[in-house]
C-alpha cells in the first residue's frame, strides 16, 4: 500500500500542475480508507481500534529488483533510469497461419519471454491487445494500467473511455480498430495498489520485438501513436511529441500519425485547443483512409470565430 506522505506529495504535485479533481474508483477509495484507519489508529494509541484485516487491493507480483523510487507515487512522473539492463538477444520464433493464429502464437511467446522475467520489473498478467486484428487502423498506447490489467484488455479505464469517445466521433467503435500497447505488462511498483508508472527504457526495448511482429502480422494501413512513449518507440528520435504531430511519418513503410495520449486530454479536460489538436490528427487519419467526413465532423472543437 502507498504510504500516506507519498500519496500527499503526489496529490500536491498534481495540484501544483493545476489539477483540481481526481477520479477515485472503488479500489482507490479502499486504499484511502486503509490509510485513514492507520492514521486514526496512530493518533489514538491508548484506544482499541477495531480494524478489519487489510485486504490486498490488487494482486501484486513480487518484484525481484524494485527501484526504491517506486515507493513514492510521484516517482512515476520522474524519468526512469536511462541505463538499460543487458538483455538476452530477442529472437522470436516466426509465426505461421492466419492473422489470429499468428497473434495467438505471438501472445504465447510473450507469456514466456525470458527478457521480461529477467528484468523482474513487470507484473505477471499479460494485457496483449483488443479489437479487430484485421482492422486497417492500429492504435498504439504505452502500457496497461490498473484497470487494463484487471480487465486484461488495453484502454479499459478512463483513458479508454476517452479513446472510445474519439473513435465514436470518427464514426468507429473499438471493434473496428486494433488497439495495442508498446509494453504488454503493467510496470510494477513496490507496494502497488492502483498506482501506475511509465515503462522504463529497458522494459520498452524488451517489448519492442513483439510490437514490431504484431505490426507485421496485422499489417494496418495506418498506425496512430498515442502519446510520447508510443511515438518514440515507433519513430525514435528525441523530438517532442508536439514537434512530431501534424505530419505523416513511416514505420517500416506503414504511415504513422502521432497524437496526444487520451490521458493527457483527461488531465486537460477544459482545453478546447488540445481537443482540437487531437481531432485534427484524427481528421488526417480519416482523410488518409478515405473515410467520409461531414462538415459537422470537420468543425468539431473549432474555436468560435
Ligand atoms: N491503458 C492502456 O492500455 N494503455 C495506455 O497507454 C494507457 C492506459
């Protein structure tokens, strides 16, 4: 469980960044209840406090080499260690058969991949992909979080709701696109409950052979990189996400459009201009896919003249 000072520091950090509200799901509320009970017990040492035994909020995998920074939830906003641990040379066994047979074979390899075990910093529940493996549009996010791990499906939490809203505005549903992440396991943290962190460079490089193979199996016509991790993993370079937006890139011949991560929109709910920028990225994808675009769609989130 997260320590109270760590949690308070993290909330203060969000407040300084201008965030005024946070979403608390059932499990997060449970964590806060436990912290409250502990604090109350500490304040009233002589009184007997009847505590129900603390329930583990989410199954945690022992982490063999935890980064001590992970004990602090604010650490997920700090850069992860740059130095990649030496990894065994990744060599996937070529997959055969139909698209879904090949993806099943790829998943089986990901479930036993020695580099992941060697790293010891990823959790054990695989969250591979969702949607239609024959889709023309592939969306690539960063890594699963708490809700995604629980649902064993990417973008199952609030960021997924936002993503579904974007797809709906495009006239698409989750089942009409292919949704995946660079990293297929939720990055682990010490005493982890509902907290998430960004994947480290070592975790990303261990995962990239799978994303690469997934792209060559699905063969999308367009890839949408959601956020900086996906953009950097696919396109490399040290440029900012803002500098990569607004143009077509290529990943081994497949056109790539870079956009902000849906979580970014969640944290900037009031910003029409951020929404418009994401929407312009999606309009570019729709044009590339020769999808019909109504005048109404073209005008979404346009500032009023
Ligand atoms: N959930 C995912 O599956 N991926 C992200 O990048 C964020 C949330």
